[in-house]
């Protein structure tokens, strides 16, 4: 008969083995997380560098400012439309497979952009890049974070957000150096080695999923087309509204098409056996609250990225390099705070960091509203650092809460729809900031807040404040979450 001491020793060894296995699994998961993060880093890095290259592309192709915006919009529109498409395809056919296809297409689009010979070719090749990025981002995100147990998913999402922030921080500097020494085409060609390294690492480090590749119902082609029409008409109408006028027939027709497409899309999705966007997502309060909080964050971020360079240029008369250096701390603090957001989410739940982040961001926007011509660079940098801290606390936990509120087999679709809806909110918010400036910014006052800029920042503060009032719905009880996910 085994002695008590022997039983105790076996029990202890068993516990130690279990702990050892758990730690080994976590190390393996974190290695895969870093590997998958390289794919998202490549897409974010490219976006940051192309923004720096825009003036040089404009000069090379002799473009108007209105034409130049389509180099950015072509990527963003194709990306937004196809996010839910590739999220669903990843859920059904395998996320690793879609990720590898997406990365390859993104790399091919990058080469073609570097070889482009005019605006039409550049727009086409940027759309190819956007398609590749749409297949890459949601599938890499779900593969990276979905492998962790729930008590570690917040931390994993924080590391993911930190890596994305690193792309935002390094993109302008790396892009500027490449353009200066190798020309603007190099910001596209540099993606190729990054993509190749990422493809090799994912192929050998991330295991393939067990999927049979079968779909119970036909793909929702009609829904995809209606969604494309709806987003293209909305974005095109909103972007051209300030220039052509909101009463322009073309602008009104585009917005009318969007309004008509909305109920059509709703009807198509409810009739299809395998809808592109599951109607259940719009009955899931946690998911919608996550979208609202994440959307408020994106509206504020894009609003600040639009307003602050103009404020520093027109009010403080700073040059482009000084503007970039002054805004750098905002991105740098996001890189530092993002892992903290994940740790807070794991310890206290997703609601806590999002609430804290929205409160900080709302305060920072009110702070920015009262910046004046006399505000020193230190005061402006302080406002941006405060805002960056709040921003880092919002995005990853709000996305994590939305994905966790959905069944596992819908995770890719949920991530795609989450980011698509945020994109639409961001476009509308940026246009709104331009309209406010056109209406209210006339001249720089001698002292005090600057009209137009003050009103725009206060509007952004109201939007983040609305998100703050709804964050209570972000993390329900287990029973509520189960009910909402049905």
C-alpha cells in the first residue's frame, strides 16, 4: 500500500507538472502571438509610411489635393468592405489559410504600388493592398488572442495593441528616412521583406487549424455587393460634401443611395441562410457597446490627427518636422500603456480600462479645446500625452469585450464587423471636423481659445462622453452574456 508521504509526493509532482504544462502552453501561445503580430505590424507600418509619402506622390504624378485623397481612400474603402467578408471566410475555411493568402496579396499589392505609373494604377494597386490587409488583420487578431484562456486574453490583446502602436510610432520616421535616401517608391518595396519574413514565421510557428472547408449555405454575394454599395456611397458622399457642397446633386444622390441600401441590406441579411453579417450581432448589447466605445475612440483619434497638425501649422506656424516631433509622444505613450490596459482588463474586467480611458480622453479633449496661441509646446505635448494614455486604455479592451461576447465560431466575423463599423464612424467624424472648421475658424485670436478648433474638440469630447455613459453595458454577468450571444 502506498504511504501517505508517497501519495503527497505524487500529488505535489502532479500539481507541479500541471503548472509546468500550463506555463509551457502560455510560452508557446506568446511566441505565436508575437509571430502573428508581425503581419498586423506590416499593414500598420505601411499606412503610416504612405501618409508621409503622399506629398512626394502628389508631386511625381502632378495630382490635385482631391485626387491625392483617393490614394488613401482606395485602400480604406476596400479594407472596410471586406473586413467582415474575410472574417467570415476565416471562421469557416480556416483563419491561418486566409491570413497567409491575405499577406501574400498585401505583399503583391505593395510591389505593384511601387511600380505604379499614375493615379489610376496607384488607386487600383492600393485597393489590392486593402484587400490583402482585410484578409490579414481580423484573422491574425483572432488567431493570436483566441488561443489564450480568458484570464490571459486581456494581456494578449494589450501586447497586440502595443505592437500596432509600434507600427504607428516607427512608420513616419522610417518612411521619412526611406523617402529621403531611396525615394517614395521605397515605402512600398520595404513591405516585401517584412511580408516574406512574416509568412515564413507564421508557416512554421502557427499550426494549421482542423477545418473541413465545407459551408452549409451559399456565400452571401448579394449582401457583399449591397454592403459595398452602401459604404462606397457613404464615404464618397461624405468626403466630397465639404468641397462640392451638401446640396450638390452628386453628393445628395450618393447619400440617398446609402440610405436606400441600408434597409435593403437589412432585408437581404435576414433572408440569407449564411448572412455576411449575422443579425444576432445587432441584438448583442455587449458587442454594440464595444463598437460604440471603440468607435468613439476612433472618431476622437482621427479627429485629433486631423485637427492638431492644422492647429500647430496655422496657429503656431510650425514646420512639418516640428509638428511630427511634437505629436510623437502621443503615439509613444500608447506603446507604453497598451500592455497595462491588457493587465487591467484581465484583473478587473474589460469595463474598467475602457471607462478609465474614455474619462481620460474626454478630459484631454476638453483640455485641447482651450489651447491658445500662447500655449507652450510643453502644454500641448502634455495634452497629447494625456490623450494617448486614454486612447491606449480603450481600443483593445473594447474589442476584446465584443469578441468575447460572441460564440467562438463567430470571432472572426465579430472582429471584422467591429473594425468596419469603427471605420465608418471615423470617416463621418473626420468630415464633421472639417465642416466645423470651415464654418467657425476665421482667424487666429490674440489670446484665448481658437474658434473652430475649440468647438471641434468639444464635439469630440461630447462623443467620447456618450461612450462613457454607455460603458456600463460592456461587461454583463455570465448569464446575460450567454443570452446575448444566442
